[in-house]
C-alpha cells in the first residue's frame, strides 16, 4: 500500500527506542524523511546507526533535545523549524503507590508527558494549517481510560494528552490537517521489558511468566492476553499519518488488545 510519504518530513519525539524507534523505521521504509529525537547524543547516534542497518536507503537526521524542558523544546524547533508529520511520543511511566506520589513527581510526569507534546503542537500545527497539510499524533495509552492504580500520575498525564489532542483537532476544521491520539495497551518497549525483568527476579519467575502474570493480574480484561510488540503500535501510527486516514480526526484510536471494554 502506498502511503504517499515521499517528500514528507516526520518528527517522532523520544524515538531512539521502543515504539518511537519502530515508528521511525516504518516511516523510513515508506519513503518519508525522518528525524530521530532523543535526550543524549549517544542515544541518537546509536539509533541512527541501527536505522541505517535496517533501512539502508533511509533519509534520516538526528535531533538531540530534551523535550521535557522549555530549553529542549526551543532547541528542537530552532533546529527543525518545519515538519509535515509530528508524532508526540516522548514520555515515561513510573509505578508509584498513590499515597507516595510527591508534588515534584506529579509535575515531572505532567511536564514530560503532556507539555512536551502540547508545546510542540502549538508550534508546528500553525505551520501545518498555513500550508493546509499536516498530521499530529499523540501517543497516549489505554491508561488514559483505565487509570492504573499502580501509577495514577501516569494515567492523569495520558488523559490530559487526549484533551490536548482533541482541542488541537478543533483548530483544523475544513482543512487537510488532522490531530489524533493513539492508545496502546501494555507494550514491550524497553522500559516495560526492564519492569518485567525486575518483577521476574522479585518473584523467581522467567520474564515470559512474569509478563503473562502481569497481564492476568493487572489487565484482566485484555482479549489479546499478551503485551503488544512496538511494531504493532507503529503500524497504526503510520496508517493514521497517511492520506488513507484523512477522515480520522479528533479521535482516540485504541491499540490495546481489547483491554478497554467500553465501546464508545
């Protein structure tokens, strides 16, 4: 299927590993010019090398910037002043008992997961509207709808992303610009793999058993009954960024393996 990405410039924040990297890889395979973003020069360099191995013909550049900070956002937009597709993927999760979440942890979660994408969207969306073409995607989570008891502050940030994305979409009436959210379920990104390994060691299980136990105990409504692979989420992100998905706007698209039982 031709997604018509030739000549399109794509910025994926937090794209040195996991869902972000697989998204960059797929965009590159589809002919887009991609920008890999990470917080350190080493992580971006390693990701660029890995992409060159996987997609030898990739048109790619690196952009070192910590988008959880105002300084990092300004650095990124000065270096990359215009894009056709923005994927707000930068973020993190951190299991933490609700009564132990400190004020600075609420602020860090909100700043990293919400404000990074909000401020970048404010900048790039205006340019997309002027040229009457563009795509903005927020990588949220099923945790936006099913707030996880083990990390309420993370769920809060993911719900807030949905609000920003829907508000941004309202700016796009009658244009060829779309703003949507993608809601992955539990996905085997690098951070999650480390979390599962720690659980396995703690309980004397294999990582495979720990992963199955986590889904059974913490996401019992899952129909898939497994973690998603990062590339399975990337497939949906790239589709939503394509011309094929032009009529999907202001939506929150779930890639959660059926964890969320609601049909609305």
